[in-house]
């Protein structure tokens, strides 16, 4: 195997991405040490604590993505599929900047990384890392390998052209389908080697942890056939269901058909695809233990007709199969291209599970989707990432995508301008279970958030003044709100196109809320910077938010 790059000295102990303050502290300590001991200052002699790797942690039933040891809120965006080339990056950064993302999702194509069999080229990875650091954003890498939207279009030509060893799925009628079969040992070994090599290269090139997570494959599975019906696949299908799966599904031994009946085809394919990807993830993790996830082409959460959606991926009905078959995958994440409120929130419900950290790695980029940033937060998501965010000129109209211009970006940029400065605080509050957030439901114009002693009511649309005539929804449903408890009777509040008001939960004897103090301000790190007090029209009938980015700290009492 000809690996083109030299694995560089592991420099993880150099705190390159440490925030300026701690970098200065580290440097001063080193300098003081070197002066006192008359040893010339040198990093090589310094034994600094290695930066902790990004990781997914769970506590009290909630999850967080830790970056540099602290919960992180990913204000993300994903570039278009063909944007991960040195020549196109200049069309990527302006959009990322305009949006105010702190993390960008960018593909790494197998065909680009292994242009010839056994010859690996990490040059794009290096270029990407350098430019991401220059633009002060973290990255999530997307490994477009054996499956990209179910097909093998990103495999190198030595895979594409070797149908004997990397065969396609065969449907029930004996036709070839545009999807590689998960039973190919040859494709599995090749993908596993390439992915492990990528992770090794990444570990060596990224001591700063610019890259936070890696997505293994992209919307894996198969369109056009529920499973592979090739001779080899039939043989495995006629065999016994693996014991691990029987245990997880609480089933007695038997063949796939005997154990799972009408679900057998679908469950078989899910197991095969997950098992294949699990092995790739395991090999990658051995090289470099970053969080790894898979993304899912969803089925309709209310009307899932078998055959109408991609089979083999981690759709909501097979999540336990994926968890059992691919333990090296840390989380399973929905790509949500369903603008309807009921569907969107149902999908969030389905993937927000005690065994699964919540992250929305892809969602639509038309303005209708921006408000779901709040609902995702309310489902404990540590990140949100609209798709197709660059100016390379592609618009996926059937998926409701928008032409990328200032108008389309505005609602997403508004969210990120509100949450950017307080992202760490919000991530921490969410991990501690103190945060609730909702998006506008066009059918219901107000939602109540229960904080024990206090209830917060979020209502949408004009009028924003006066107690009567409760708002009747925004003209286009684009509102969202977040309320987080900071202490007894103290809340952090922000919203877009919504009113937030509070009332005491216990009403006997009758009590009324009063605002003791409503401060508008901004966080910088953990420090709150006061700007002004809201009162009068701004508070008499609740706290009214427009499309001006505003964050409030609210102290409540009753009278
Ligand atoms: C979901 C996929 O994961 C993306 O790569 C992209 O193909 C979008 N669908 C559609 O633009």
C-alpha cells in the first residue's frame, strides 16, 4: 500500500486551538518555568495536558457533545455535495461566515481520497483543515464511501468497475439496483481500509481538534429493493438470525423469515448494512476515537409504506437493529426534509431516545426550516445543520431548498446571531435539563412550557401589544422560543417572532407574575454583559420578540 503522506509527529499536546486566554496562560506558565529553571523555552520540553478529544457523554438521561471538555452547541451548515474541492472552497466560506456557523459539515469523497487502489491522497483534507482554521470554524467530515444516498457513486473506479467482487444489490425480480450489496467482503475491506487511513491521517493532521465528528457513509441503504436477493444474500437470509440481534429484539432463534415474518426483508437489510458500517466505524475509531454517526433518509413518520423509503438505513423502525449491529456508531441522526410542523416534531420525537444523542446533521435550507432550530434544541439536540449552504449554484427544488441569497440565509443567520455568543451556556443548560424550546405550530398559536413553579407561555404573531386578542400566529409560521431556568424565578429567554410570558403554576390563592427585573444583554463566554432594562410596553403584556436578536435575563416574583 502506498500511503502518500508521512504520518506527522503526534503534536496533540500543543494547545493550538485553546482559546486565547488559556493559550496566554499556558505560554506564560511555560515562559515562567523556562526563566526560573534557565531551561530555554521550548514546546518539545513542555509537558502540557493533552486536549481532551471531542466526545459524546451521557448524564441523567441527557447527552452532550463535549468539545475541549465542555458541552458544545453546534451552529452548523452543510455544503453541497460537490463543493469539497480546493477550487470550490472559496464559494463555501462566505456563506458560512454570513450564517455565523461555528461548525461546517464537508464531505470527504472516497474516490478523491483513494484515487487509485491503495494510493491515498490527504491533500484536500489538509487544505480544508487549514482553511477552516483560518475561518475559525470547526468541521464535521462526511465520509462518502460505499453508500451515498444509497448508491456507490463515490466509490473509486476500481470498486465501480469490479462488479464481480463489489456486486450491486439484486431485487426480487433479479434486476440490478443502483446500490452496492452489503455482503461484499471486497468492498467492505476496501472501504474499511480507506476510512481507517482517513482517520489516521486526520489524527496526525488535526491536533487542534478542528474536526469534531465524522459521519460514516451518507444516508446508507438501498432504494429500489428492500433487500439484496442475490444468491449469496439468499443463502444468508435463509440462515439463522444472529444471536446478538435475537437478544436485543427479545426473539427466539430461527431464520429471518421465521423470526421477523413480514419485517424479515427490511430487518435483514438493516442488519447487513449496519453490520458492514459498524465494522468500518470500528476500524476508524481504533485509529482515532472521534464521535462517529450515521445519517438517515427518513420514512414518513405517519405514513410509512414499506417500499416507499430507502431500506437498510436507520429508519425509526430499525434503530435497535442498528444499535446492536454497529456499536462503534455513537449516534443515529435524522436528515429532516419535512417542512410540516407535525412531521418535523414527530421525527425529533422518534430519534430523541434514551439510547441516542440528538443531532440534526441535515435539514432543509428554505426559510420554513429555520424555526425548527428551536424545536431541535427543545429535543436536546447538540447541533443543527441546514443543507446546501454555499454559492456553488445548486438548488434542490423538490426538497424545498432555497436559492442561496441574503434573504434565504436571513432566518438561519438570525438564529445563529442570537445563539452564537451564548452557545456554550445554552449547551450546558440543555445538558443539565434546564432548557425548553419550541417552534411555531401553525395549528396552535401558543405553547406552554412547564418549569415547575412557573409556566412560560409562548405565543406567536401580532398583536404584540395589549392583553386581549392573543396573537393568532405569524403570517408564515416562522416563530420559535427558548426559555432556560437559571435559578429560582430566574430565566434566560430569547425568541423570534414570538411573545413569552410567565405565570405562577400554583394559583390558589390567586397570584400574578411580576417582572422584578428584565435585563437585555449578551453573553461573552460565561460573563453576562448588561445593556438595558426592559419595561413598559416591552414587558407589560409579556416579552415580545421580533427579528431583532435579543437575549433577556428575567427575574420573576408574584404579587
Ligand atoms: C440528503 C443527502 O444526505 C444529501 O447529501 C443531499 O443529497 C440531499 N439529500 C439532497 O440535496
